[in-house]
């Protein structure tokens, strides 16, 4: 066993693997087709930001969106993990935001380019405190919500996900070996919208965890 502290996975975890369009209503609101297999993209560890630090709006976007998601923290490495064993590789969870420069993403999509500029910038992955596995008995049926300045924007349940957590772990690990400390973002429910400088984002998972972040502009 490693001596690294899984409850501070964001300090040493090597990758963030994100699943796009995993809620049908969200795919529809962005006029995307509902996928027949998972849509994957990556964020680097430098995307992490924890409470007490701001979400920084990149200088190149004028349309930064919030996306609230359940994050799955990997506790045991594996490659080609069967679905039946997938949950044995989970150490716990985190509430996460996939901050997205929507104007840049739309531009990249129209040109057939990768989404890196839209998704992978510094502070694009705000995370809550680590949630031990035993505190979420059924990760396939928990409610997520997000408010901007106390106005509810997103409310959804992980039961609405197209691809389940065991399926995602198995699918991803066939392509990308999972390592201890990795984070999987499982997709966002409908209701994504733009945030502005000075906005306050609050998000939660039922009565399990809450978090709050302020939005700030990069000054250079």
C-alpha cells in the first residue's frame, strides 16, 4: 500500500478523465447527439482547485459555463477492469465542477479541433473534500445540485446517467490504465449556464457534501 493520502488525491493524482454528454437532457440542451459510447476527454492535474481559492476565468473566453458532476476517485490501479470488479477499484468520490469555456468549445467543434483550450485550463476542475466510499452507498442514485448566487441552476440525479460508473471504469480502463488517485468525472445534468466575475457558485450532493467557489478574472 502507498503512503499517499487518498483524501488529498488532487495533490498527487496524475490525471482527470472526463465523460461528456452522459446525461441525455444535457446532450439535448447543447444540441448534441446522445452518444452510443462514452465521449472522453482529459484535464491535467493543474486543473484542480479546492475551496478557498477562486475559479479563474481564462482571458480568451467570454462565456464560461459551470457543469456540476459526481467525481469517482480511483483507489486501486487496473487495466481492462471487468464491470463486475469495477467498484473494487473505487476509493471514494468528490463533488466536482467541469468549468467549460463554451464559446471556445463551440469554435473548436466547428473546426474539428480538440477541446483542450475549452476544458483543460488552470482551475477548470474545482473539487470538494474527499467523500469516502461508504458515505455514498449507491453512487448510481444520488442527487446533485448547483446554485449561482443562490439561484438554482442545475439539479439532477446520477440515475439519469447514460453510462453507469462500473461501465465507465471498465470502458476507460480498456483504453487508459487507471492509477491510484485518478479522478473520473461522470458527466453533468442539464441546466448549464454562464458565470461572471464575482459570482458565487454553491454545489452539493444531497446531505453528504457542499462546496462554494467564487469566480474571478485572471489579471494578466
